C-alpha cells in the first residue's frame, strides 16, 4: 500500500516491559511501515528504557518520558504530540498487540475531518503470557483456531478475529457501538488533534481519551467505527490506578465539555509554535 501521507504510532506505557515488548514486536511486521513510533512513557523505570532502546534499530522510535508522579497519562500524551511530526496519528497502549494489517487498515479508512475508532479482542491472562515473538511474527496469534487451541472459549466476540474485508465491513455497519475516541485503538489527523489543544491534563483514568474526542466532535470532526476491521489483541492486566474520586472528577469535566460545547481546553498542550 502506497502512503499518501506520513503516519505515526503513539503508544502509552507505564512499567510493564513484558507487555510492551509483545506490542513492539507487532510493529516490526506491519504491512505498512510507520514513519515514527512515539512511546509516551508515564514514568517507567530502567528496565523499560533498556527495552525501548533495544528496538531502536528496527523501529523509528521516539521515547518521551517524565518522572513518575502518579497517573499522568494525558500529560505524557501531550508531550508525545509535541514531538510528533506525522500527518496522521494512531493511538494505542502498551498492552495492545496489533495485527499485521493494523496500520494499513487505519490508513485505508482515513478521511479528511474524520477520526477512526478501532476494536480489540481481550485475551485471558494465561494466553496473554504464553504469546511469543514467533506467534506474533508469523501471524498465528491472531487466528481463532490457534487461540482456541490455547484454551480460548468460543463466543460471539470471536467474530472480531475473522480476517475478511466483506464480513468486517458488514459487522461495522450493523454494530450498535458508538464511534468514540478510545486510547487503545483510535486515529486521526495531527492538525485536528492540535486544533482542540490535545488532552486535558486535569484528567486521570476514566474517559480521559474520550473527552478529547468529544471536543473534536464539537469542532466539527466526524467519526467512523472500524472495530471489526482494525484489530488489536488486548493483553490482560490489573488496574491499580483506578480510583473513584478521579472517575467522578473526569465525569464532571466531560459533562462540562458537553454543556459548553467546548472545543479546546486551557489545560492542554498549549499553543506552542513547534506544535503547528
């Protein structure tokens, strides 16, 4: 596939080098090579830095990091936006292993003044742990038969693993899920993200990604849901950073964004010249 514009991957991470390694393996075998891979590191330790350095020979990595002072994902994502140069940006997380056609699919659906909302298939912990580099490189980790052989239970959600364009298009069309900006698998034009001043740095875990998307909608950006086309395997993990107070604060900010039809935030990345 010929790229008509540059594309970057933004991967958020925090102190989980085992899962990040599996995710980075998946970007070594993409059918479309990214122009930049920006790792937004919310304060990980030395083990993560060494892992990231080991991939710099095979991937065009930019590593942005700040000191660990609690959950500050929105702030480090804004730092990633400051160093990004690509026309089009795909956002994902350290625990999201991308199918080989992941970048190609996002680019195939990319349209002016649109964001894309992709899908995920959640794996149990035992399968998350057993997936190897070879499983990812040869593609078998994304096949239903292989996953069932590893103990996965068949259910309706397994239809996300059917790698068929016509079936995926049909399922995207009939699915009731709303197309929102989800941090694990969403993409858009860098200029459209900068126009709303990036992420609101007041927000912690819980809807912090969606709030930026909601400001983009207020700015006239439309959305397309491709949850059956652009697939990642979501590796299992605990969430010790979840807290009720932050969730309530985030809900209040999102409610205000909706009520005021807010487009930008004064708590975002700023209107710096180097972000133009």
